[in-house]
C-alpha cells in the first residue's frame, strides 16, 4: 500500500480533497418496503413501543443499555421526553409497515458533521421486530441515509464487548471490527469494555448492493425463508 509522505519524509494520511462539513441529519421519515424510520414522537410512539417490549419474557433486551427496563408506561414516557427529543442523540422509532405500530428504536449519535462521522446506537428491537426483514431494512435505511443522502465518510457501531448478539449483528451488517476500548465507561454500576466497529464510505457501494439483493423478494421462498444470507452477497 502506498503511503503519502510530507516534506520531512514522514508518513501522513491521504489527502481529502474538496471536503466540506456535512449537514447535521435532519429529522425526516425514512420510508422502506417493510418499515419506516420515524423521528420519535412520545404521544405517537411511546405506548406502542412500551407494549411491544412487554412481549419479552424478561428484561434481557435492556441488559446492555444504560437505562430500562420500564415497568410503567408513565416511566417510559418520562424517559423518552427527557432523552429522545434532542439532536444528538437523535432517536427514531421503527414502525412496522403492515401493522403501523412502532416496534423498535434506534438513533444517530456522536454526530460529527464537520468530519463526516456518525454512530448508530440505542438499538432496542422488541421481539416482534427481531430477526425480520424489517429489522435488516431499518438498519439499511439508516445507513443509506448517512452515506447516500448526507455524504458522511464513516458510520460507527459500538457496544459492550460482552454483548455477543450486538457484536454478531454488527458483523452481519458489514461493520468491520476496530478493537476494544478497555474500561471505557461505567453503566448500571458495572464496567464496560467497548467494542468498536465501522463502515467507511468506500465500502458502502458493495454493502448497498448486498442489502438490496438480500432484501429482494426473490431471495425468499414462499415461507419467507431466506435463500442466501446477507453475508453471502457482501462477500461475493
């Protein structure tokens, strides 16, 4: 690999020509075939999300989040009102296209528009959303918005290094592992080593084609079972 050098023969990063700071993500609806991504609205989404989360048999889906679980709708609404209406993090409800109900949450956060870096996080999929076409499409829609519409250079995913499902999800979605920040923070009274993952703009065209091929109706049989995995398309 060729490495650029300066006048002192020191290795330096490659030039980023004609770069301009990017727009902060506007709060818009992202419409897909199986779901829509809607800016959080407490009055519109809280009850649906709360009830969808109650379908879980226990509180395992909240273990690796710094908040929750919530036993009462009023507590959940209060948390949403205090946490989910700002510009960073910028929370979205994932709304199922068939039922019209909000069944998941995700957000953009640590938004650095000046250098084109943004993270996806606060991901909490209710049981009705997990392992569905809508779940994958939701992540695709948010990713597509970052790269195609906003023109960012870097998309990040971070999680507790002990959160095996999250690490597996990151890899399935095409994020590349970057290492672990040891003792990065404390939440719920315990240590967190944070695993870092990312996708770069130059990797997006291949991933975009893989997502679109995987989401195509032709990739699923009459029972809705996938014929090829997402990773099969991205590694082709």
